[in-house]
């Protein structure tokens, strides 16, 4: 885990989900996932969008041409957990269908314009992952 992620995770845990810096005031959760190849427990801080009965996260990797490692992990091991604020929630992850993805993605770009920049920076379609409570 990068020092940058570790600092965000520590701040998140200390302040019941509130962080400063570039994520101040933004919806942030901690994604607890298991390495697809290693089986190692991992934690990734991610922006999210609340859905009716769940959450959406975005495999943007800041516009890189490859998916983030966490996406491969949640596809391989979809029964995971998230932490929203001070609450730990068991969820099942799945890739949104094209019909589901479109309105969620458009809202994310409208609410957080950096996601439109990420999209412009890559030729890949950025996956939307839906997290449903178990």
C-alpha cells in the first residue's frame, strides 16, 4: 500500500470517515478486498456514489489505461466489506451492466468533474462497480 493511501486510511479511521486535503467533503469509503493472486487482505480508499440500496465505485485509476488492482480483486472475490463513516458493511461487488452504468457514470462526472477528465485521459471504458449489502 502506498504511503499516500495509508495516510488517507489512517485519517479516515481516526475521524469516522472524514478526511482533509483533496478528498475533504467528498464521499469516501474504504474498500476491504482480497488479492486475487495473493489472497492478501487489502484496503483502498475510494470515492463513491450512494445508490438506492447500495453504492457505486469507479475503476478510474485517475484515467490510466489499465484497471486498478482492486477491480481485479473484487471481480475474483466479490464478497467483501466497505467502511462508510464508522460503519463496516458486508457487500457483494459486481460490474454494472451497460444500462446501469450510464446514468450512474453521467451523475458521477456531473458531481465530480475530475471523473470526466479521467475518462478523457484513457481509451478504456471506466467500469462502474456496484456494491450491494449482503
